[in-house]
């Protein structure tokens, strides 16, 4: 199965640098709507059979132009929502950003028992996303587009794709409406591209008001270039 993991378009909270993970959450900025309208052309070569979005308003709004173009309904799944920031919700300071992303990338590295302050652990977070993917596999879907969120996509893909890992997803941003393409099945996944670039290429740099998960992070005390909720 081919998975097109699409991050939602830009939101006002992204611009303000807020850890805004609650549902339904904010809508899109003007730029966010433009980004969403660009998705059909960007994915024109993909034979999308199913289009899913998280319960967040920003994800459903991002999926809408693509749904119209491919003539599919947007199927909403709670399992695709963003990783809860718990006690860090709506905080915008660098310390909160680092604390959030440290837990997220810790899960990618295998420390699933670590808990977000006042929030979930990695087991329950990955399990809800896994359940959506398992549903698609059981239905025999060959190509699915899933509009989700920065931290959720990066952490899950980094943990599940054999050729990614925590270091890769920390070094490579996932900007608004960025796409990660995976292929595989329940037995394993391989990442084919990240933000349009083949996996294994140069690290992507820069952040254009994509939100806290687009900021630089530190893994094991080392500063990493900008990464991508």
C-alpha cells in the first residue's frame, strides 16, 4: 500500500508559534488555504482511492480541495489527530517546544513509555494511528492520502519506516502541506520521499512560520536544523 501522509496547511497558531493540539483547533490562514488549493496539482499523478483527515478543522479544510479534485469524500478519523501537548498546550516559549519535541522524538527512537507532561504516552499515541492504517490494509486500499499533523506524521513515520528513524525526522522539516510518501504493508514500511525529495537526499532547511515543530531541536545535546505539529 502507498501512503501519502500530508501535513495540514498553515494556521494562525503556527504563525504565533503555539503548541495548539486540541480539537477542533484553529482554521487556516490565507496562505494555508492557498497551500490546500495547491495540493491537487502537487498530487495529480497519484491514484488516490481513499482520502482521510483528522478530526481537527485545519486537516479537514486542507483535505477539501483535494477531495473535490479526486471526487472523493473526506473520511474523518480521530486516530490521525495531532499528538496532544498535555500541560504544554498553547505554550509558545522555546522551552515548551523543546520539551514537546523531545518526547515526540523519544517515541520515534523507541521510548514509547515516556509520557507527554499531562498527556499520553507513545504506546497509546502510535496505537491510534496504527489502527487507521490497519483499517486501510484490511480494506485492500492501494493508495491512500491522509491529512494529519506535523509531529504525528514525523514521529510515526520515523518509527515505522525502516529507512528513517529519530535522527532523520529531527533533521528534516515537514512544512505545512508537506508530504511524506511510504510504501509497504503490515510487515514493514519504506519511506520513498520526504517533502518531495527522495529519502537519503540532503537535509531540508528553513522554516516559514510552520509552527513549533518547525523549530530547531536538540537530540542528545546536539542542535539540529529546523524540523516540523
